[in-house]
């Protein structure tokens, strides 16, 4: 089933071609064996006709393709979809394996310079920039970097499918690393065939909608895949690199500046299924996973440290630790480290029991007191480390013990901090009810912003509670208060790092922040007399207007002495979240990117004026339309000063699986975040800064793009209907891919639709509108008003300004994945043909104008000219991706015509899965 026969493939990419051919052959044989030769021949016939349609070679391709698809029985349709979907999944595995292969080859080459996105390169650049050790120590001590996992519904695969795919990846990796004999090679291929057969016989789709707890469990899988093992390895490698560059770094314990965050179980915005009980369950499951890992590693460590105390010296504190152990076996009398480790295991087991984790991998040898917190556990592990290190056994200390000490420091007893998130409207209603119940006539909702701020500030300065146990409150208010009480309890149980942040969606004023402060006070997490705040309050600015107001809003907030006093307890660091998805849906790709950039500049200036450190939290999705794209370039394209206190970035949907289901790929992606953050704080070349004329140009481009986008999406009569009928948005809403509803309200208005299904729908029909619309119109308008030198100015911006470079590079990728011919077939699904023709003609014209403008500015003849590997990847996917679109269109016609056959709905859902896999970053 492979189409990898290009003669222009570089030698270094030939292994990728070979892997895709191998997997395609194995899948093809599996289809033949399981479904018969006839189905296999249909798969090939559709692929070949689809290629003709894609290339526009002749006018017979479209009717021939339609005839083939219309002639399929329901059973054949399902099998055809599965064949193409699985090829996309297998091709993804081969590409990930090739990235690992190339990274390894680069690291082994003695002549190549450190690769882009590596800590080696970042440290080299820091040295070139004159960043001495004290400055580096400050950086590692003050910066915080965190990918934050969310349950946003763009991952359509089940965990069972992901597990089978990981098995295929493991087998490819084994074949790649080892020199196999012919017999071993044959055995390896047979194992691979079993894995692909199991994958073929495993259902891709979920039968029921996942609960929030299911999503928590799915998220926890990535700790086993990557985070628990690879984060400690990342730190160990970084410490060794520093020690190699300067012996004075030897023995220096880096602060754990890179950690994992999560929204899963705490994100209540628009999800009524996230309750106090769900939050408690999420916290318990995370803690269970951390304790389970520590118990497993401590047990293994005890097996390794069979050191005889009569043969080597052991420190007095290690001997004392061994004496405190409940392990009094005479067989281990002369093995102090084993006895010490057995005691640590016993205390961990007691800690697990205290946290209600009843099931243990194995029982402790005796009773021991539970740890009060992870600092006690770390202290005892440090005793073992110091003794080994001081007595000729430092090599032993650098093994499993080193990784475990780091894991305990990074993951604690809570595993990952869960952010709370709720919409400001809910806070507003809750606070209004509390005021009215305690002091009738307060009329909080009737007050203007200044009046609300005055009332909230007065209440924040008193220690008396506003909530009374003797009053009845609405269900919403009871729910909000219960969540906060559960958070306070989690702080006592797991530590304050278990729930460190409270994100406010739809923040647009100072009162939005103070309302959350008041609610935290009611739960005991803000103590006015002590000036202590236990949780970071994080406003999220989402729409275009909110982004424009973010600077003034934060200026007013930081000017309040009461709030400034609270920030002292947070190290004078204030986090602000910026929303990429909703700003894109609100104003389009170009304007969203520009307004985000301007908001950052405004915030940087405000925070400097108030002497408060800014940490930005970027709410990016997987697709370019939701802020996606390469993380390394995105971080380096930030304005000067934007990452001084670190950076947090959401990771969601299919991006989590793509980045973190493979341990090597996962570690590489974690390293990229850290390296880019370090490079971003270094002095940038003069040409990297935004010149005044560049900023002025962007203002004009953004204004034109905004007008074109708003005119189409919000001001064109019938556009809403066109969107719903020409995409699978209605069918996506019924696909079991997430616990959260697709719309905020029960309506079809674009304004009420969540950004994720908005982007996902456009990706499925291959138009990718949120990633480019308005750019062509903007460039046309710019050139019309600047005929002399206008294009040269845009080309200079692309060449010299990282922000503009990244913007266009991302658009280059998304346009390469679009297909206007296939999009035209989706337009035919719109019942009103006049409306369809009118709107699609505008889409087609703007699509072509955007491509023409992009190529002219970037100096390219074709899309992705500078990224040949990605171009070949996309080109090789089209023969298997395009048929899924064509089948999806035919199934949508049947479904909307009233065909009640359940296999039609199943087929639509399978095509959604396959297309998402083929595009990789669609949501």
C-alpha cells in the first residue's frame, strides 16, 4: 500500500521510505488476509483515482471517483476507511521513528554543531552572549517552564489503539538499533505482523463518551510513557553538560525549573461534569501514580544496592538511617544501604496508606511512620546519595538513585499541579449571590466596574467570612464553594503544589481577578492579615478586544496596594494567560497573531513599571488556527522580556500523543521547551527586534485582514449555514472524543461555538480557513497603498523579524495541507447552491491570493520549499488521506438524506479519525 517511490529522496531519508514501505506492505497483506483480495483491489483503485483527482490530470477523475465510492457496500466502505486510516497512523509512527534516528545520528557525529532546540546549543549560545555562571544560576532558579496537559477534545484515538501503535514503534526501533541476523529479521517481521494484525482487529473508536475521570486516566498514561522516566534523564544530562563545560558546576543540583501541569479534572469552564468529586478523584489518581512509581523504584534500588558494609565505608548518617529501618533480617545485617532502602520503602508504604492508596506493589517488611511531605523522603534519599558519593561509590549514586531523587523533587506526592479554571461570568454570579445573601440590597451586578472594585477591596481587607453555614445558596454557588474547599483540603493533603493556579476565562476587568481572590479568601487560601495567597490567580484574555485591554487591566490591578501585598507572597510573579483559539475565531489568523504580540509588549511594559515579574501562559492548540506550530520557533519569536519568568504552554488533544507517547520524542520535546526559553532570554541580534516601520506595517496588514475575515464570517448572510452544512461540525459534536460540550450554549451561532470544533471542522474539509483567511486580502491592500517598495518591505520583515518569519512559516505549512479541490466537494453539500457558489468562490479566491502572497514574500516557487522533509511527508500522505475525504463526503450525503444505517454514522466517525491522523495537528 506504499507510494514511496520518489527518486529525489536524500540518502538520510531513505530509512524513512523503507519503514513506510515495510509498514504499508504489512498492512496491505493484513487487509488481503482479513478482508479478501477484492477489498484490497478497491483500496488501490480508489487511491490511484484519488491521485489523478488531486493532480487534476483529467476531467474523468471526479466522476470515476464518485462511481467507485457510490458502488461500495456499507461493509466495504468501513473496511476501506479503516485501511486508509491505519496507513496514516502507521506513517506517523515511521516519521516519529525517523526523527529519533536523525537526532541520534546528529548526536553521534563528531563534526556537527549542536542541533537546534538542544540544551547544548542553548548553553553554547549563552556562553557566546557572555552569560556567566551566576546569571545562569539565577535563570535556572527563577524561571518556570511547563507544558500543561488539557483534555480538549481533538484526540480521537482510544488508549488501546495508542498502546498498539507504541508496540509497532518499539519494533521499528529495535530493527533500527540492532544488527539482526536473517533469522532474527524474519522473527522481527513476524512480530510486527502480529502487532499490525492486532491493531487492525482493535476498534479505533470509543463506544461511549469519555467521562472526565476517563480523561484523567488517559492523561496519566503519558507519565508512564515519558514524564516519570524522561524528565529525570533530562535534568541529569543537563547537569552533566554544565559540569563538562565548567568543573565548578560539578555537584550542583539544578532546581526543578521544568515541570508538568494539567487542566484535566480542574477545568470547569463550560464543562458541567467537572465537580468537587471529580477534582478529588483526579488528585487521588495522580497521587496514586506518583506513589506507585516511587515504591517500584525504591524496591528496585534496594535490589541494586547490595553493598557490604564490611567492604566499604558507610557514613554515620546512613548507618543511623539503616538502624531506624524495620528490616532486622540477619541476612542483611552487613548491607546498610539495603536496610536503609527497606526503611524508606516502609515509610512510603505508610504514606500511601495515609493517602488512601490501599493497593501496594508489595507489602513493607514492617511498620514505619509516614512521611509528612516529600522533603522528608528526599532528605533520606539524599543521605544514601551523600554516603555513596563520599565513599568511592559515586557511580552507584549516579544511577537509579539519582533519577529517583529528581523524580521526587519534580513530581512530589501530587505528580502534577492541576489548574482550576472557570468562566468569569460564573464568579460574578457567585460573588453577587454571596453579597446579596449577607447584605441584601448590595446590588453587586448593578454596580459599575469602579463600584465593584471598591466593594471587593473592602471585603478582601477583612478576615471575617462572607459565607454563612446557615444560609441556602444556589446549586452553582454551592458547587463553586465546594471546589475551593476541596482545593484547600488538597493543599493540606498533597501540598500546595497540587493545585497551584486558578485561571479565569473571559477576563476583561480588574473585578474578575478580585472576585476570585474573594472566593479564595472564603476557602482560607487567601489570608488578609498575613498577606498570604496560596494560589496564583491567572486572568485569561481571549478575544481581540480583551487582548487590546489586557495591558490597561493589569496596570490597574497591579496599582492596587492590596493586590501588590498579596503578590509578595507569590515572589512578585504574576501569570497572565493569552488565548490563541478564541482570538483567532474572533478576528482571524493574522489579526490574532498580531494582537497577541502587541498584548505581550503592553504587558511587559506594565509589569516593568510595577516591578512585578511576568510569566505568560500560552493557550495554544495543535493547529495553526489555534496557535499551533513548532514550539521552538514560537518561543524565540516572543518579544524581548516575554519569558523572563518562564513560560507555560497548553498541550492538548492529538498533540499530546504526538509529542509524549514515545519516550525519546517526549524528552526531545521537553528539551526544546527548556532550550528555547534559555535562548529567548539572551540578547537577540539587532535585526531580530521589531523595527518601528515593521510594527506600522503590521498594523495596516492586521486591519485589512480583520476586515476581510469579519466580513466573511460574521457579516456575510448565510455563512453560518454554509459552515454547518459544508463541514462535519454537526457530526463532530456527536463523536465521543471529549467530555466537554462542543458549544457554550445550545445554538448554531459561530459566536457560541467553541474554538476547537470550529478549527477541527475546517481541517476536516481540508480548507484550513482559520490558518490563513484574510492574509491574501491584507497583502493586496498593502501593495495597493504601497506600490513602491511594499513587497520589499514584507520580504525584509520575513527575513529579519522572527515574529513575522514564524507567522508565515506556520501559514506555509497549513496551506500545504489544504486542498481546494477537495474543499469544493464539501461545498456541494450545502443545499442552497447559490449560497454555496457565492461563498466558495470567495474562499477559493482568497485561498489563491494568500498562497500567491506567501510565496512572493518568502521567495519560494512552491509551498514548503524550505522544508523538503515535511513537503515529502504531506505529498506521500495525500494518496491515503484524500480518499478518506471523498468517502466522508459520500457518507455525509447519505446521512443527511436520512440513511439510518448505523454503519453510515460509524463510517463518518472513522473518517474523522483517519483525516485527523493524516493531518496530525488538526485541532
